[in-house]
């Protein structure tokens, strides 16, 4: 029979767990509510896009950023570390973070608002819908930072560097558009290298241990929440930079 002390400890753990769950849920709802107040957040589902389209499609620079600067995307942006970090470092470019998780995105929204950044926006939607948001030649660069590697063979098409998604990106990227992949997954790194070779895409740089390289690179200047976690566990970070369109001879 368990001792009274063990029963008390187990009960205390359960009470603590329930309390943390309630606090987490409350904070999440609070963040969702505050998200509604940010004028640089756009939230659209499939039904809305099908019915009315996206009003800034093809007009991001003219009607939102009010400049002619290049547009850079972060896909699966999470807390927006790269969206905000790049926006601070590159004042001459416009940055848009995409994710479906509004509670995570709140951090980047809040930070960019507090910093008064005018070259930042966020879109809460599924990345599969990305073609609804841009016209051809509207985007110069894409950052894919620590996406789900989708290890199941049945979900290969869901990988953000699969031919399916690369074809999505080609519809709105400039001819010389650049894609960056930063990941802890050796599986996704190897898969992406295979896709690049098969599609004959220009490979600008790659490494399966980014911080072991001597190069002074922009990609090293920002670390996401997950990246800090993986590095703390001794997992190497992989990085690939490649062109979106095949090499023509």
C-alpha cells in the first residue's frame, strides 16, 4: 500500500499540474484576444480566402509597407525570432512571418510592436494556402526555420522543402529567389539535398554542422527557441541555402 506521504506528494503533483494547465490556457486565451488588436497581423482561413481573396495580394509594398523594398518570408515562424531579428538587422527589407499557431506568434507580434518596427507583418494561416497571399515576383527570399520534418513516409509531401511546396513558392517568388532551410533534422537535411539535386537547383551553401563552420554568416546571428534547446542537447544544426529555380544552361 502506498504511504500517506506518497499519496500526499502524488496529490500535490496533480493539483500543480492542473493549476499550470489552467494558467497556460488562460494565458493562451489572453494572447488570442490581444492578437486581435495588432494591426500588423492578418488571420485568414480557407473559406475566407475562397470567398473574398486576400486584399493585399500583389499590393503588400504599396498598401502595407509603403515602400519598394524586397519581401522576405519566414514559414512556420513560431515565435517570430527570425522575422523580428531579420527586420531589425535589415531595415531595407520587409518581413512577413507565417504560422498557424497564434499564441506562439503573439511574442513576435508584441516585440515588433514595442520596437516600432514598420517592416514586419504576420499572417496566421496554413502554409498550404500561401499562394492566396502573393502575386508572381512579389517575394525575394524565404526562411524555413526548424519546421516539422514530417518523418512518416506518408507525409513526405507535407515537408516544406518538398517539390509540392517548392512549386507553391515558385508561383510568387522572383526568378532569382533564395530559400534558406535551418533544421536540427538530419532526415530533412538529407531529403532537401536530394530534392535540390533532382530538381537541378542552384546550391549556394550547405553544412550539417553550422556552428562548426568558420564563416561569419547572417544565419548564425539569430537562434530560435527550439534551436537553443537542440544545441543544449548537443544536436548539430544543419543549414542549406539554395535557389528556387532550376539552373539553365
